[in-house]
C-alpha cells in the first residue's frame, strides 16, 4: 500500500498578457468565480473556479507566452512519499 494519494486536478496555469482581463472574461461570460490573486515580484497570478475546475492566469512582465499552458497541477495527499517513489 502506498503512502500517497493523487486526488485529482488542482489547477491549470495559463500564460496571458493580462491576467485580470482574462479572469474578468471567465467571470462575466463563463460563470467562473474569482478565487484570489497573488503577486510575486513581476509575476501576477489570478485564480478563478467553476464546477471544481480551477484556472490560474499567469502574467509575467513582458514575456510573450499568451495562451500557452504553463502547468497542470495535481492535488496529492502525502506528496513526499510520491516524490520518494519517483526518485527511487
């Protein structure tokens, strides 16, 4: 028996030039709800959610990666055990 459990999708991160404008569009037209935003230096992260689907809009200064998926994050209980298994 393993000491970890992959529970499912945590969120999908998508690059954009304007994270707030993207979030506003999803909220106004696609029935998403604002979760929160966070600034890390020049990096702006804005999270929205609908029906368990969480999208993180990633705005990074002048970097042009519009529409590219930055990452898919999984929710993992006991992630340390999974990391140990993957490193074995």
